């Protein structure tokens, strides 16, 4: 995995915890996945020229799973 991507996630999460200012964190996993998944899907779909079969192969997921994720993120 790209060191830049790792570093970006690490910096962002550190900032998130710093900015909580005493508040308890909640649902961090879902928050991160939702924030990262949509732009990833947008870029991959663009690279696949809108072809869901190609995009699913690029992502290493089933086409039906991709379609569900695209629907969840209002990308269809």
C-alpha cells in the first residue's frame, strides 16, 4: 500500500482525536470507510471508463458488491 495513503490516514486520524477535545470517539471504523470508499469508487470507475465489471476486477470484489456500494454512495 502507498506510504502516502497510510501517512494521510494516520495524520487525519491523529487530527480527529486531537480535535475531539475530550469527547468520546464513536464509530471510527464506519467513519473512515465511508470517507475513503466513495472517492476510491469514483476514481476506479473513472479509470474503468464506467465499466462495472472492469472496476470490480480492479478492486478485487464481486460486481454485485460493487453495484451495491455504488448505490450506497449514490454513484449510479
